[in-house]
């Protein structure tokens, strides 16, 4: 227990929180804006349902981000893995493989377990006051948390933390914001669902950071450097 506690403390202290916060900032500000000026309940769904029809160009852009941006970041990781194999860079290979394992366990498996356990109805069902259906396998009751947001934020946070460049962190944060917003825009998630997805993304970042550090040299150079 003592060793585990020390490992957790070290991970939290060595974690690049500055770049994590820069990557979080765009979506957090956007969610706060929506909550203050539009609302957090059924009003948000009605507002964006109308915008889908009124602004077809915006809808196409949002469709692109919601359908393709996760895939796009996975292509970046694939390119990093190929580069690592080509250059025989064990640290880079380990970095990508650790991220992939953590992303599968957290953003895929754990998120889906929580979705099924909570059973929150999606806004797209179109009715206010629809009851929760815990343990339902119906996709319409898998709103909480947002899986798209968990995936894109986990992938973006890990890259931002690794390369620690302010402009890159903000750029990745903008991508996270657009994907998270797109899920609200298409009435697939509530604001709180997207917020929860961000929390899972931070968890992916923390775990990847933790496992990319050598056991005996955590205070110096990471294995995934």
C-alpha cells in the first residue's frame, strides 16, 4: 500500500498539468458558455435541433468532426508506431502501445460498462423526463458518459503531455472541443455527459503517464521519452 501511494503521488506531481489544462480549456469554456447562455437541459436539444436545419454547412462540419476526428488521431498514433519501428525507437514504440492498452481499457471497456450501468437516455430520444434504464443494452440509453469525448480527449491529452508544446496543446484542445460540441449539437449527449467524457480522458492521460515511467527512474527520464 505504501509503494502504491508513493507511485500515485509521484504520478500526480510529475504529470504535466499545464499542458493538460491548456488542452482542456477550449471545451471547458465552451461547455460553460452553453450552460450559462442556453441551458443544461432540454432547451439545449431544442436549440441545436433547429440549428441543424438552419445551418447545413455547420452541420456538415460537425458531422465530419464527430465521425472522423477520433480516427484521425489514431492515424497519428499509427504513424508514430511505424516511425518507432523504422527507427528502432523502443521508447516511442512503448509509448504508443501503452497508450493503446490504456485507451482500450478506459475509453472503450470502462466507458461502456458505465454507460450500461447508468442507462441515461440520450437527448435524441426527444422527450424530457424519460426515465433512466440501468443495465439496458439499447444505445438510446447510453448517454453517460460521452464515449466520443472520452476517446478524443484521451488521445489528445496523451499527445499534448508528451510533446509539451503550448500551441500543440491548444490545437489539440480545439479538436477536443469541436468533437465534444458535435455530440451536443447532434443531441447525442447532455453537457454533463461530455464533461464526464473529459474526466475519463484525463484518467487515460494519467495512466499513460504513469506506465511510461521506469520503476526506478521516475524522477529522471521516462521510458517513453
